[in-house]
């Protein structure tokens, strides 16, 4: 660390971190009014790190995180660090700055007993070497509203309420917190996360629309969208968020979206892999799948704690985990009858901590990872055993971008 120093940032330094991060995305710095209103509130105190060059007071690297809780298979919620705002100044890349930022974050997470962390990546080739692995996937759809016909057995849904911006800012945090978790991968949302969403709403040059669905017991779902209204061409409604407590709320929100005037199509992003929306149409091809993308990348900071926290299917397996960044995680783990212990028994499946993260929520199968050369099956039956243990009934989904 002779070439630079690292420390937590505060005060005006946090805004410098925001400038550096946005510059890394080739975006302009936040304006004074924007920063004063929402920008500063999106940064959790004490969670922004900065790297400075030797003999230089200019920031050359930054990373930050926000506290949250992650739902794991079985329904438990674990302390979770939402990592974001990672950037290195363009004239200081490939000099170990990012490595030092990751190391310092992991030390902080471990000291605060945060066993799991995650991020959304801008470049897929970077974070695997720090132990992150793709743990949830999001599906994209394009719905042609001109030919969309819902099946007669689809629930009618309840009343829809339109919120203005100030109402949405005030009410959405409580509504989201009241909804049940979709399943593995679900994240709680902190005040800092909501401040970031408010800032996005206010910065957008296209107005965001927020809808709330009211069921038999009150508000039980919401959706946020903006529209690209194009004359003499197809106009598209971009569905940025939709969360529903049950199938009735889901159907009610979609029924309203399909009836929005002057819209020819609806585009979705990052939807759950097992969401039943295409099946609600008389012709399922009305909701045309346009792609699938990696969503949450997970890092098991404390492998023993993370493994012990989730539920498992039936079976017994010895995993040998390798973690070159956090060597204390390396070793063999016996999963047997839902219990996890360290063991000296021979390994049946060898894998890196990145691959363990890919298995952890149930998105990937061990057989797929073995076929891709990502895990080593010492015992030929081990991938199938791992799939029985780590498989989930609900497709993992995060749905919370940060």
C-alpha cells in the first residue's frame, strides 16, 4: 500500500466519491440541487471508502455499501451488504486500487458480522476474481398490447390508485416492506436505497408513473413505469418495477397496464424466471421473451455462517471450498440432514467460492457448473446430490437494483 492510502469518507468527500463513480460511467456530476435534495441521503454514513494517491489529496478510487437483509432458502434473513458506487479513476486503473477496496470492504463486513454481500456488475469479467458469482437471473419480456387478450380465468384484481411523485416517495417504502418476500434473493430496502430511487425519479426526463393495487385487505402491490411516446411509430411502456403480494394483485396490475392509452407495447426487465405472466394470455407468445440477464452477484463473506443459515433438501455431501481472497473460508464442509459442519472427510465436490455463491440461492445446478468445468466432481454422483440439497421450489430473484 505504499502508492496509496485508504480510509472511510465523510462530508464533502462523499460527493467527490459520487463524482468519481459517475465519471466512471461516463456520466456528469450531480448538480447542487440534486445532491442537496436526494444525493447525499443515498449514502449510508460510514460505508463509503476512498483511496488517495501517495502525496496527493485527490480521490483515485471509491466503493460503498448499504445495509440490507437477504432472504435465503428456507426463509431466513441474513445481514447483507449492498455493494455499489465502485470506481477507479481512469489514470489509476490496474494498479491494485480495486483489489484494496474489495479487501477493505470484506474486512469491514467480517468485523460487523455481515456474512453475505452482493452487487450488480457493469462488467462481468471483473468480480469473479473477488469471489462474487451470479446468483439470480432476470428475464425480459416485450408484450404487444394490440393483440394482448387475458384468459377468462385470470383474476380481475382490485382497484388501482395512481400516485404522484411526492405520494410515491412517502408511501412506497412502507408498502414494499409489507409485501411477502418472493423467495430466495429478496432484499429489504434501506432509507438510503429509497433515497437513491427518489433521485432517479426526480432526474428522469420522462415522468415516472406509480400505481398501487388495492386488494381485499388494502394495498398489496405496486408498479412503476415510464413511457416512450413516439408519433407515427410504436410507443412503449417501460415497466421498471412490479411487486405483488399474490396472483390477484399481479393480475390486477397487469390488467391496468395493458389498458394504458396510446401504448403499443410493454417492455419489462429483471422479472422472476418463474413468473406466470406469459401464461395469463390466451396466446402465451403475446409476452415474448427478449432475453435473460445476470441480476444479483453474491459473495459469501463468511462461508460457514452462510451455509448454516439456509435450508437444504435431503441428502449428504462433502464440499471442498477454495477461497484465495478470504482463506479462512477454505476447507471441507459436510452438509448432512440440514446441518453444516467442517470436516476432514474426503471431498465429493470441489469448487471455488464464486461457484458456491452460484449454487447458494438455487439458481444454478451443480450439474450445469460441472458441465461448464466450474466445479470438480470427485464423486461422479456429487453434482446430482448437490442439486438435491441446494435446489429450491421458487426461482431466486432479487428485484432490487442498487
